[in-house]
């Protein structure tokens, strides 16, 4: 069975870098650890949808809003198809 996996997308200076990795317990769920290397700030997540779609689920969007993150990237590992979504700059007041 292929499980969902992903990582935190972090901004450090003018670059986007990879933060903590997470591995799910099924092909339909991964609990993301949100953390970045020193000096990095979480701005989004990347995760896979094995045998699925690059479209975000309502749970994906709700979790991004709850975490106040703006980038959501999804990949279908079997096809290599990937897409990133900007959910609005929620960090500015």
C-alpha cells in the first residue's frame, strides 16, 4: 500500500526550502508536522494523493486555513502530476 507523505514548505530569506517530513498511515491521510529549519518560517505544505487527484480536498483546504498557511502543493506520485495552490496571503493583516 502506498501511503500519503509530505513536508512543510518553509521560507528562509528569499528561498522556499523543505521543512519537516511526515508519513501517513494510509493512502488517504497524513498528519503534517509543521516545522522549519532555524531561520525558516512555515508558509505551506506539500503532500501526495496516491492513486488520487491533484485537486485539494475540503479537508486539505480546512487544515491550511486552520494553520494559517498560504501554499498547498499536491502530487499524484504514480503520474508525477503536481500542482500548487495559493490560498491567499493570510499572513498580512
